[in-house]
C-alpha cells in the first residue's frame, strides 16, 4: 500500500474510531436515561397500583354500606309491621319493647348517617382527584 493510500486509510480509521467513541458515549448517556425512566415508570406503576387498591377498598366499603342500609330497611319494615300488629290489639309485643327496638333502630340510623356522609366525602374527593389525573393523562397520551 502506498503512503498516500495508507494515510487516507489511517484517517478513515481514526474517523471511524472517533465516531465509535462518540456513539459509545451517547449510548452510555442513553442507558443512564433508560435506567432513570424505567425507575420512574416502576414508581408510577406502583402509585397506580396503590390508587387502584384504594379505589377497590372504597368500593368494597360502599358496597358494605349498601348492604347495611338494605338490612336496616328490612328491620324498619319489620318494626313497622310489629307496630301495626300491636295497634291492632296483638299483645305479644308490648309497647316498651317496641319503643326500645325503635331506639336501637334510630341509633343504627344515626351511625349510618355519619358513615354515609364520610363515604360521600371520600368518594367525591377520590373522583375529583382522579378526574384531574385522567384529564392530564389524556393530554399526555394524545401527544
């Protein structure tokens, strides 16, 4: 190989080597980015899993509250029936027992009032915050 050709080849090799070094430097930075992005994605998934868990937990509480209300409603209907029977002359139930049962029903109702208000507050707060998050995420996903 003549000297001119050798010099040209050497320069081309140096250029290739320099490009490889630059590419490897970029790859190292990119791999750092990817590591950070993956960690952030894992964190986001953990947060979403936590949010999903809270939604499921609150939904279960709401469902249980619905069952409690249905049970309370059955007890009220039964109590109403017993009052009607007592007024019709059925002495199997005395008035004091009906009054005591009525106090218990009222106490359960007051507990349900407080529980319902708390569930309403929690549900509304969760939905407001999720709606904000979903709106932001829709913007991000559409990009």
